[in-house]
C-alpha cells in the first residue's frame, strides 16, 4: 500500500511555475526518470541509434519517434511488471538526420527509417523496488516487446467498409488488409484490456491528389488532401520509397487510413485491426466506457478546426471476466454498432459575442443531441450509403448540421463520475472572415488557448441520445478576463493554454496535458478536481522542454506513477540536429522520450 501523505483524492502538491527550461520539471517531493527514448533497441538483435546510418530495418527494431499516447498495462498480479504501449505519431526529419536539407534530399533508406519510426511500440517494464518508478526490462525473453510500423505491419479492416470498393487497391484487391498505420495520436485502453489508437493527420503522407478523378476531389479536400498540386508543400515524398503514397496511381490508398486501430498488447503475434464502424476522420483517439446496459460506448474527436464530436455504441454487450470466450467475444465489440455525431444547444446564445465573457446565467452551458449517422448497414444520412457515411464521415457530419467545434482532441469519460471531458485545443480561425463565429461552447473568436467541455449523458446512460454540457475551464492566463476556472479563485490557478490530452486518477481528478502553449512558456501537465469545492483549482504538475508537447498522460491504477510522453522536444522553427533548440534528454540532441514521475515518499501522485 502507498505510504505517507494524504488520502487519495485531494490534490495538495505545490504547483510549479511556468518556465522555459530545457528539462522536465516536477513538484518538490517528486522525482522523474526517462523510461525509454527514440532509437533505443527494444527487439532482439536491434542496433543502437546511429543517426548517420538509420534504415527502415534498424528503426523497425528500435523505439519509434514522437511518442504520443501512452498506456501502462499490468503484466502480473503483484504490480511488479507492466507493458508500456506508445503511439509514434510522426517524424521530424530535420531533428533525426544530420545535414537535413529537405525531404527531396533524403535517401530511400532514410525515408524507410522515417516510415518505421511511425506506428506503435510495446515495451516490458518493471517496477524499481517498492517505489512508483518504472524502468525498461533489459534482459530476458521480453516476449511482449513489439514494434508496429508503417513500413511492414499488416492490419485487418473490420466492419462495414472492409472489402468495399472504396478500400480496394492493386496491392489489396479484396480491400481487407492494410500495411501500416499513420499519425497515431491519442488513444485509450478498453475495459477488455486492449489499446485503441487514432489515425489523425494521415493526409500529409500522400501526393498526387491533383490527378485523382474529379468526383473524388471534394472528398479528398474535405480530408485535407490537396488536389491543387501534385506535391503539397512540405510533402514527405514517401512515394519514392513506396508507390502507394501516390494517389495518382492508387487513389483508394488514402481511404485505408483515418480509422481507429485496436491492438492487443498481450498477444504479441496478433494482427492489429482498423475498425471501420467507428468512422473515418482525423481521429485524435477513442475512449471506451461500459454503459449500464452492457453495451460499450466509444467517445471520439475529429481534431480539425470546426470539426465534430462523435460517439459509437456497440451492437453487442461486453462479456465480463477473463475467460478465453469472453476475450474472444470482446475483441468483436467494435466491429458493429451505431455511430453518432454531436449537435449542441445553447442557453445564452444571444449573449455570445466572441469575447469569452461569461453569460448572465453564469455558465457556458446547454443541452445537446447525438444525431444518428449510421447503424450497421443502415444509413441515416440522405444521399449517402452506410459505407459512404463511414468512409466519408466528415461529409455525413456536415450533412446533418453537427456543431463545429474548436478542434476536438481527447474525449474521455471520467471513470468515477461517468461525465465526459473534451479537450478543445484552440481555433485561430473561429469567427475570422467567413468562418463560423463564436458560440456558447466555443465562446472566443480567434481562440488561442482552448477550453474543456464537460458532457453529462441524460440519465447517466452512455447510450442516451441526449445530454447536457458546460465549460468548466476556458483556458488562458487567469489574469485574462476571458478565462474561466469553474468560478474558483483565479489568483490560485495556474495558467494553461492548448489542452490536448486528458486523463484521470482513481479519485476522478482531471489531468490535462498541453500542446502549443500560446502563453510563451513550455508545455506541461496540470491537474484539478472536477467535483466539490476544489473544482477549477487547476495546478501545474510538470513542464517539458522547449518545442515539446506533453502527451500521454497516464496515471497507473495504484496512483503511484504518472507517465508522460515528451513529444517533439526541440521542434522550433529553424532548429536542426546540428542547431538544436533542445538537447534533452541526453545533452547531445533532442529525442522524444517517455518519462515516469513518482513521489519520493511512495505516496499517491498529486495528493
Ligand atoms: Fe495529434 Fe490532435 O493532436
Ligand atoms: Ca449559459
Ligand atoms: Ca493530440
Ligand atoms: Ca495537438
């Protein structure tokens, strides 16, 4: 049992101040370590990172780049060993390859190294003594260690779109098997112990959209794939290593990305799957909760300015227990169900002027409806088949008038209260030009700092088709009147900007990590109570080095460890491996890495 400190629940740590230091800072009484970093050997026979000689084959056996989502899953009953699962969202070639002068100049080996640095990793961890510190297992069979890469890993498509004409290609005429996963951002752990991962900005990997058939162009454009030029600016030029990234030759390849991926880390040889029943968009992630009825419900965001919030309700009910039959059954839960998009109603619509000033009823709040888009093979969107709704889900959301949000990132149910929290990261275009103006849920024009939505399903039923919502936090410098922290004394609140990932400790406290702090300091991790008198008392727990965003975060079930992924340290305009903006964590050049934080006295994190 944890020693010392207060009971779980109260967040009593002393907040750390905003800073721009090239290190990870944690509160007094805490420590941290780097668990694993880009390029570390994790599979048998792997080479050490050698930035002058990276190839696809070498990188395929090393920890990938730009760790984002993290899960730490128990591997034994005593809490001594665990599996770390990490997403690798994208690559910064300028920070990976010496002498980088542009994507055109990369060798094909380097392109293949970048492809292999995308995907996911599974790494065995062990606890250090009786502390909250975890380290990588360095010896022994490590039979769960795994790399999933864009270069070579085969994924099965499930659900209504699998096998359809939209996903058939020359290499896969049956439309059922995809090589690789792209831009895996956030994710979630399912109640049955698997990991979900969102394929987010997959558009950036494709060229040749100018040459696709005219009728496809509006669909590509809606997904951010340019159809105006053969090579979009900043193009990664992956088609030099793998022709399928040229849409002029293989237009359907783009439709094979933008899905929610499910991986079973406990079965290292299992084939990961892309679940088409959950729709196709720039998936930030997906988080599942079991409804009272036993159906499972996945909450999801489409991270683009003016895009939508979604939920999926399974057809089948979850089977409890660890039996082989239950496991097999639960692995099918995300293969069939109903997909909804959110439409919000407002209580103070007439008072919203884009300034972020609180309305006279004292709250940004309202009700809302989940609009049914598709259920199994049945479409509820006029003019679109079920397969089209799932493949071009953004167009379906447009057609039913879903509410345009300020970039929905993580959407996650609080396991203690069942309320759902949405990180809306920012929206510089809100109310600008002909773009949608501020509304009560997105109450600031040119929104630089983002906000948090709290959503409560009617009757506490996750399968409900109606809900209520409010904004507990409107982010920014608390001295700025256009911020809100649930009415808490703002002089005691930490400044926060650009919320991205959310997580909960076992007491239901809300932890928020940030990406792109528009207040000028480094990004970090924050925590606040969301119930009781401390609701809105947001405090900064950790900061990451310059140029990095804070991802993960993951609080272990025993509340003794917080993991964060430090993504793209040193990603600063003009920086390179020779001219680094950060040299974290090793003092030579910047490496994305996973950090574990624990309390020196062994007590509960945060308390
Ligand atoms: Fe990859 Fe929406 O952050
Ligand atoms: Ca109101
Ligand atoms: Ca994110
Ligand atoms: Ca982000």
